[in-house]
């Protein structure tokens, strides 16, 4: 997943209840991070060109259609639209 200035590419991830997903996040422009509050996921702050692999486990009791927002917590990036969705299938 690319972390660009004020966007994620792609900005939608899907998985099933109980599934563990590995996400490689790469900062393409500036300093960014990747956060999913409800799942306790937080990357390091990544400078341009840096990457990190995150392991995300969807709760086994998650209901199909449940969504979790991911976002960049740096400055006002979230308010500027740097958000995406993890959707349970």
C-alpha cells in the first residue's frame, strides 16, 4: 500500500473474520503512518521511501459488512482525506 500526500493507494482492504492480513506500507511522499484504532494497529512514522510490513488480524467475531477506518495520524492528514477502509466480507 502506498502512502501518498493525503491518500492511500489502494484505500480499500477486504478480509474475512479471523483472517490475518500482511500489509506492506510504503511512504511515497513525506512523512506518514498507518493506524487502525479499533484493531490496535499503528505503524512507525515513515519518511519518503521507507516501508514497514504490518500484520492485521480481523476479529473472529466480526460480522460481514463491518468496516474499520484506517488513517494517517500525522498533523492534519486525516482531515485532508488520508483515510481508507478495511471491510469484513
